[in-house]
C-alpha cells in the first residue's frame, strides 16, 4: 500500500526530512530536460532489477511526468517493502527548482 503526495507537500517534506528522497522513474530523455535537484534516476523498466540501489530505511517520493507510471512503480516497490509515495500530477505539476 502506498499514498499520494501533492508536489507542494513533497517540496516541504524534502526540506524538513533528510530520510526522504526523490526517485525519478522517467526515461533518460525526459530527465535530460530537467529533474528535481538530487533526485535519483532509475527508469521504470529497471526499477525492479535495481532495488539494491534503494535504501530500505528511506522514504521515497516517486516521480514521473504525470503520476501514472510512478503509481505503478509505487505499487511494485511497496510490495517489496519500500516506503514510497506517488507524487500526484508528476513533474508536470512541480513548481520547485529543476536542475
């Protein structure tokens, strides 16, 4: 089970909690156009084969373009025991900084 978080809530949580990270599951071309600073990038198709790169003690806010693919990634990762939240509306609704 996982929850959704709004982009403004995600930005606030990132400022307050050092145990929260952004996991960007978009494709490389999408990420090249800009990502949330410090976000870890693992494309959706590689998420389940690269879980060893994720810290089971952290909370992850999972991001894609619109929130649909990240919802699927959250489903998969929560089944594997990871603490994840889907960022509703994806990077399209993000108003914070982009790198």
